[in-house]
C-alpha cells in the first residue's frame, strides 16, 4: 500500500479511537489544534492538521538521536501535526503545530529521567502506554530491519525511574508499519 494512503487511514483512525476533546487548561497542544465551538462541558474537539515540513528539519531532531526514525514515521511527522492521542493499545506522543519539528523533539525528550536512560540503551520513545499508562513505547534500535524499521516495545518506566534499569515488558508490534496497520484495523472494528 502507498505510504501516504496508509498514513491518511492511520490519522483518520485517531477520531474513532480517541474522543479528541480538550479543555483549554489541560493540554495546550490539543487546544492549539481545536476546531468548532465549545460543547456543553466547555471542551473543544481538536483535529489533526496536515503539514508540509521540509526534510531538513529532521536534521535538528536527528542531531539529538542515535539513529533515524523508520521511514513511515518520518513521513508521518513531516506530513501531520497532532496532540497526544490515545489509540487504545498505545498513545502517540504529540507532534505539535509549527514550521519545524522542535515541538516533536521536545515531546520525545520531555521526561529527562526516561530520556537519559532510553537513548543510551538504544530506545527512542515516540509514545506511551494507553490511557494513564506512563510506560514509554519506543523504537528498539538494535532490531533495525533491512527496511529501516524497528521493533516497537513497551518499557517499564518504574524500573527506569526507581532503579535506573531499562526493562522491556512487551512487544507492541514487530515494526512501525505493523503498528499502523493494527491501529487502522482496530479503528475499523469500532462501530
């Protein structure tokens, strides 16, 4: 399947899997992506924004990382802006609005304790567990395939923050493309 078509389907799945409502005080990124009017509870719906971002902005992100993103994730971050979104099996960290990718870089490195442990151990966080689960969901760099994709793993955040130990607790998907396909399938099952 064409990667841009696959990503369109993936982004459309966000609305089926997450309500995408925001209160102004809770999430500044989602609030900046709001659309329409407030509902009776004082919430706004937010929307994914299409973007055209030059590849050169990835260089600033990659300067802080030990390896590049998988190609499909690269295309996603260059093509869309979104707030943190709960996709039921994991939550995708935000790629905030802006002309560059500095917001994405800030999201990935936001938790210094996780960042300082994950990067040297060969993991790049791009998500977390679903709902209130704080465990990082990461690209496992040592598993790079000939398609330049990585195994997607979930890591126990308490082991990092309490014991400075990186412990993989689950494989979320064999690679990012499979994670995207699983997410689309899950969204298709929602009535």
